[in-house]
C-alpha cells in the first residue's frame, strides 16, 4: 500500500491504495472529479523527493504527495 497525501488547497484527507507506479496512482485519482483538475498542475513527490515521470516505481510504504501550485509573499 502507498499513502497519497493532498497538500495545500486540495483539502482532502490522505488515502492508501495499491499501486506499482505513479501511473497507477494518476489513473485512480483521475476518477475523482474533485481531484482531476489538480492533477494537471500539481508537482508530485515520492518520499519527499520531487519526481517528473509517471513511470516512477512505487513500493509498499511509499508516500506520494500532491503539491498544488501556490502563491504568496
């Protein structure tokens, strides 16, 4: 199981799911109409390290964080 955290204004509780790659996570999250718009513009971190590719492998116990764009001063 991997833990998916939604940071900042996404404002959803963390979930856990079975996933072998980030592509599996993205596919599952696209099914949630509230999350789908965030997926296009958010950065993704696995175990607190930013990643760019959906082919990124995941293993049980990994933490995936969705980091939406924010602005501030």
